[in-house]
C-alpha cells in the first residue's frame, strides 16, 4: 500500500511505494531532502514525524538514539511509512536540478601522496559531460552488486578527469583492490562504473556568512572541491579550514592548503594532529580537530560550518557546536564517511 507524505514547512507532498523508504521516494519525485550515507549510519537525513506512524529500520544509535525516536525523530533513509505522514524536514535547494546518472570511466592515474591514501583520477567518455555540485559524491557500482561511495575532490568548473581521495582500510572490499592487497589490483586504464552525483553536502551560495570547514582525514576531499569552486566563481567569504589527522602524514595535501593562505583573501588554515609521535617533530596544534575549532570560535552564531570525515568527528562537532557555541542548527552541513564497520554497528 502506498502512503502520502506532506512536508510541514513547504506543504509539498510525495507518495511512498511499499518497496521504498522515505528518502528514495522523495528523491524519485524531485524533492531534495538532506542525506549522506543512505544507510542509517551518519544522521544527515534526520527529521521528525509530526503525524502518522513509521517503522525505523536498521540504523546506528549514534545517528538516531532511542530518545530521538521517542520524540518523533526519524532517519529518512531507513524509515518506511505505516500511514500517511506529516513530517518536519529541511529541504535542500539546488541539488534537484542535476540528474543522477550511471556512467563508465577509465582510471587515468593512481597516485599515493601517503602510505594509506590514493588519489584516483577518472577519465569520462569523450562525449560525456558529468555535472555535479562541489562537495557531492559518487558511488562505484561493483560486480557483486555492492557499492562504495567517495567524494569528488575537484571543482565542477575544472576541465579534465574527476579526482577522488581514497584511504586504505585493510580488508575493505574496494580499498584493498585500489591498494593492491588483492589480485588483480586496480591499475591505470581499467574501466569502472559509477552512479552520481549524490549527497546534499555543497556550498550554500545564498549566504554571505564566514565559513568554518572541518575535515578529518580524506574528509578533506569534498572541502577541497568547494574551496576550488569558490576560487573559480570568485566567491569571497572569510574561510577557516581546520584539517585534522592522527599524524602529520594524514594531511596529505598540506602544501596545497598552505598555498591557499597566499592565494585566497581572508583564508586561514589550521592543521591539527591528535597522535603525533616524537619522530614527527610536530610543532602545531594538537588534540581533536573539532575541539580546536571550539577553542578559536566560542561564538558561532554568525557562521556556517561544513564538516566532513568519520561519523564520530561529525557527530561530536554537531553536538558541541550547537550546544556550546550557539551555532544555528540550519547552518551546520555535514558529510559522514561511513565504512563497513560503521554500518555493522547499525
């Protein structure tokens, strides 16, 4: 049986078929809701049921707690209606104009700026033009039906191949393939297939507020895309980039970030390392990256924040920035990089 869902703020309506969750149905009908992992692990698609009943489906406790559920909270990516619904949701403007497509690509280059990070550049067919918003991601379509998601690291305005930053997770189905831990390994000129663009993590260009970017590890990739888009489009807003890693080698494009301080007006780069060893001779900021942000910005009520990385960092940043730094909830934008381990706890 199909059910009708109404968005309280806009009054828009969409229909959910029996084989769909709320997010799938909304996107199918051109209604853009915020989302990230689509697997119940990141919490980006959290909303609220005001009227009606849903089944919640499997999800991570950190993305939606039992108390959230009791208060009417839902994750659109794994909830299915059991009646007509009235929901509270933050609609995303601007993402619905770009078609999601399945495309082939050829591996152009594989470079490893550090032992556990690979930068892939993917060449598209000559006659194809792939449109996306800076900060969005794509999903590789693997032979066994599984998918793996990676953010696009270059700006849409740049000519040439798509750029992805991939961290090696030993035992990972796709990352072992990329890093040669299985045979055959990924090599240049191989053909892959992907679907995209996906996600609601992109710059809200209608705002003039200063921006705090918070990246952990390869969460730097979509932030790089956004910053390079701002350069290309001559969008001038104060920028504070915090990039965190365990050791200095995790900041695998540190020199690029330092160059932005010279090239971009009102740009500040703050690298933060949590577990430096004596041989690293690290002289910079230490600790958790989101706590470094709070040390520098106790009052965030006039900022926008874009956070990307592991769910533990993104969730801590969201909770602390809203509760302790007066950041408005609608000014926090996030993309959680969920792994198989994150989904296993769902």
